[in-house]
């Protein structure tokens, strides 16, 4: 006796074996359908993407809507540090203890390392920040911002200073060879480095080093001066941006076969 071939999941509805999901799938928990979408082949999940309520019509978009995106602001003091969360969408500070609410929908996309004197009154304490460290290591952090006199403290947090982010912002007064060399040479993900309060004397050695690294030679240009503008750096490709507020150069790195942009904001 020959048994009939088993029906594929998408055929179950076509052959009227099961009623169309519109009849009974309008209140399916999102977690269930999300798990199903990740486990089953694309064709087998197709029937679930045409519900009348359109709750699951775009599963990926719905997942993004559920996703919570935050900026973690860490304030460093001499003997401790604290933190506060900023909703990346609403730009509103979140004072609740998010360490108890971290789930697979939580995304920390930006980390700012700031001076403790600027800390708000309501914040996560040091113990909670320590708790977050393991979570941060698995978060898709794309941007890192270093401000205030916190370089020494920042360097102790290797899970941050050695993080392969896409964008790194720093004030020139906080320059550290450890930080710069990592993002300039050892971070294959870097797309942009933004330097605030940048001076001619600060930018020149960086461009010389980059030029020498790529072309094998070092150009001689005019004597650097703390009060000099960036005019003499044009030969390094250091050009004014469209809005005229800062100058930038595209750097190439042969080791990783990629390019990134260095933007400099002059002192106000």
C-alpha cells in the first residue's frame, strides 16, 4: 500500500486541511510567531504573512518596532561612575532600572563616556553598570563618544575602549595614543572619527602619519602653529565639508582594504 506524500505546511491551507490562519491567528503572541519565522523555511511561514489584521504582515518591521534602542551615558567620577539611559527615538531620559528589563529586544546603540560633574540626579548606580558590562559586550554598539576629563578612567574599561564601533567621537584634549591607534589601525569596522576642538597642531601629525603609512613618504609643510587654520592641510585632502562647519579627509587603510573619514571641528 502506497501512502500519499505528506503535505507541505503551505499546502495545508490550500488543500483546506486547516482553515486559513485569518480565522484563528489574529491574536498569536509575537514571540511565538517570531520564533516560528526563525525556525521554519521562508515558504512555510508565508501563510502567516497575509493576515487580515496585518499584525504580522511585515514580520521584520514588527520586530524593529518592538526593539528598544537606547544610548547609555556613563558618568565617571574619581572613585566611582554612574549611568543613565536615553531613549534613542524619543530622546527622553529613562530613569527606571533597565538592568532588570533587558531582553532580546533591547539594543544599546550608542555609549557616551562623560564627566561626572554633568551627571543627572537620577541614574543607574555603579553596581548596575557593572551588571550591564556583560550585556554591553553582546550589544550592537555602533557609536562611542568620549568627552570630559575621563580618558584615564575610560582606558580601564577595555570592553569599551577596545570596542570595534563604526563611529568614534573625541575631544582633541583627551587624545590618547592607545585609543587613537586602536581605532585608526586596529578597528576594521571604523567608518568615521570625529574630533572636536581640533587644532592645526593636533591634526597635522595625524595626517602625516596616515599619509606616510599609505604612501611611504612624509611631506614637508609649513611650520605648525596652534592658531593656524587648516588651509595648509589641503594637500592631504583635508577639505571643507558642504555646510562649512568642519573639515575632513578620507583615510585609506591597506591592511583592511577599507576607507574611513576623519572629521575635525575647530575650536569655537
